[in-house]
């Protein structure tokens, strides 16, 4: 009976200690576990300097433009507070749309332009049929016209 | 109903490779796991039965020697 | 009085009692798994509507999420049995842990595989090193590590101990996987179903996913019970009751 209680305490203490250690390690490496930075962080100079990194946010409405060469795409990525202009050459994922989430990888130029080498679409955890989506969009529109 | 026809169903709105690739591999793995587990059971029973018979035989031999 | 209580609690932990019980229960769980899977697939492909954003490819969710849930649950159950085994020295708990591991690894691989096939058409990449995907990959390695470790050690008691330690240590990874989408910026979306908020899915989609989750539960129970029966026979081969089981089997054949 005594031995069993001892082993129980050992197991509980071991797992608790380990959990604590992992929590410490994770919070210490917080920076490296972040997959992308927000446009605000980038604008405030909190993004890593001198190496490529990712920016995540929303593709700003009405910002997608194609250059005359037909390959280069320019758009702005925003977190509603700040917005970063991005230039990109290459294929875009199907879900890449204005007003939807995206993550771009690349480097920030001296002119404040972000030269992207990869563009990923980020979708949310909402799943619904098109009719429901239409109804929500309509409701949003009426709400915004009413408030104006 | 989501589908107009059989071919409409199989094409999955152009995502056939991704959808059927997911379902196909999943069910193949499940089938494989079941085969492995049931065959392992047969092998274990067979091996232990032979082991038991061998032990019995050696015990009998010992008895007859005494 | 205390010994009487313990008797009832530990009765089914005795391998000779559990072995026939597992044999009787497994077919029922297998039948339930088939039934749930048929209903789930019907709901998933014929009742659940097309997704507004993703189109048809979202239907991968009906195996991706249940498989990912299972892969995390199974590891936690392994850790639970390991703790029981270390504390109470029960023989059956280590066998249960070892019977669970291959199925957990299978579901973990399925979650990663279906996730890759889902990610390519939606995100634009099969794989990214974000916190969710990386910690799930670590879980797969923990499963493989557990299976390799327990098989590499000859002495079963030492193998059980080593496996129990790895199962308990590795369990720390499970909450990291689950909360990774909250704690860090990840490409992976948040949870659609959680205890803290209403599900963010259309009802028919949610039903299909939950029925598929029930199917994977039933399947896991059935296949693990079958696997543990083989393990019990091997481990207990020197006992009289296994001898009787083998005799009965031999008479049948």
C-alpha cells in the first residue's frame, strides 16, 4: 500500500515537472514557434531583420492588381490597423481572394515593399453552404447601409 | 442531393485526387491493419499450440524413460 | 472490506477474465463501426452541402478531424494505462498500452496524410512547419518510438517500464497539439468544434463529422480488443487457463 502511494506520487510529480519544463521551453522559444508576423508587428519593426519571414493577415479589399507583364501580382496585406504592400510572381492558391486570409513569405525591401516568394491562403474554421454565406453577406450589407 | 450524375460525384468538383486520395488511403490502411491483427492472432494460436504439444511430448518421453 | 472492494474493481483487470470478455465484445464494436461509417459517409457525401469557400474538397474533414482526435485520445489513453501500470503493477495495463499504439499511429498518419491532401488545394502547400503540423508530426514519431522501444527490449517487464515512461512523457505533447492553434500564429485554422463555443459548422456537416468520429471510436475499440487478445495469449502462455483456451481451440479445428 505504501509503495503504491509512493509510485503514484512519483508519476504525478514526474508528469507535473515535465509539463512545467515543456511550458518554460515553449514560452522561451515563443518567437520561433510563430508561423507568421502581423502587419502591425512588421510596421513597428518587430519582424526579424535580414532574413526571410512570413506576414499573415487579410488581403485588403480592392488591392489586387496585376502588372502589365501578366505575372507579377501586387496586393496589400492588412490586419485592419496596418497594411503592407506585397509583390509576388507565381501561382496563387484557389482560396486567395480579397477580404480573405493569406500568409506570404519573403523579405521586406528598403522601399517598404514586401517581395514575396510564396503565397499561402489561410481559411477559417467556418464551414457552411453557399446559401448561408449569401445570407450572412446580405445581412452585413444591410447592417452597414443602415448604420450609414 | 449534391450530385447530378455518377461522374459528377466521382469528379468531386475537380478535387477528386485530394478527396479520393484521402478516403482511399485511409480505408486501405484500415483494411491492412485488420489483416495484420487477425493474421497475428492465427499465428500466435498456432505457435502456442505447437509449443504446448512439444512440451507434452517431451513430458511423456520423460515419463516413459523413468 | 477494502479487499472486497478491490476485488470488484480489479476483477476485469485479470487477464483470464478480460480475455473472453474482449472476445465477446469486439465483434459488436466492429459491427457498430461499420454501421456508423456507412451512416457517416452517407451524411458526408449526400446530405452535407458543398462548402461556400472551399467547394467539395472540404469533405476531407469527415476523416481528417476524427482521425486527428483519435490520434490524440489514443495517446492519452496509453498514458492513462501506463500510469495505472506503474502505480498498481497490473499486468493487463501494459498489454493495453501496447495494443493501442499501432492504431494510434495509424490514425496519426491518416490525420497527417489527409491534412496534406487538404492543404494543397486550399492553402497552396502540402506541408508547412507551423506549430500544429509540427507537433502532430512529433506525435507520430512518439508512436513509432514507443513501438520500437517496447519491441526492442527483450525482458517484458523492462519493456513495459520503458514504454510507460515514454507514454507518460510524450503525453505532454497532446495539449500542445490541441492548443497550438490558440497559443501561436499558425496557418492551420482553429477548432470548429470545442467545449467553449458553439460549433462553427452547418448542422449536417457537423453531424457527418461526429458520426464518423463515433465510427473511429468503435473501430479503435474493436481492433484494440482483438490485438490485446493475442498479446494476452503470448504473455500468459505458461498459465493453465491459456492451456485450456488452446485445448478448446485445438478441439474445434
